[in-house]
C-alpha cells in the first residue's frame, strides 16, 4: 500500500500522481470508477468509487478507506448489535451434603 503512505503525507490528493508499481512506466491518478464485487450469487456495482488508475497499464488500486466503508455497509451483520447479551440465570440454592454418620466407638 505505497499509495496510502504517500497520501498520508499529502492532504489534497486530487492533483497527486504516484508512480505505478506494476509497470514502472505510468503514473497512478485518482479517478472515480465503477467497482464490481460479488456477494454470494449477487453482483454488486458501485458507481463513482474512488480508485487510483495507472495511465499506462490501467492497473487499479481502490481507495482503502472507501473499501472499508463499503465492506461495513455490505456486511450481513450491518445494523445488528455486535455483542450478544448473555442471559444470567438465577442461582439455585446449593444442596448441602449430608455428613457421613460417625462410626461407633
């Protein structure tokens, strides 16, 4: 994730060009593309998804923060509480053991 390291140093990424690590000939520019992913048997498309695209070889690296947000939204547990409530059972009185009868002396 070299692009992310570079972005941490620069606040405005709109005009930033990063060398492509795939072909070493092109520059990666920020663009908005259509993102495709499969969830089970369903094809999900997300228009205007932020990505870094090489102007020479076309390699795409999707924005990590946008991917994390999308994963959170598409999660099957979205909207559900993350912790399960444990049912506390009332304690029953403990049975006392009958002491052994003492042996006659």
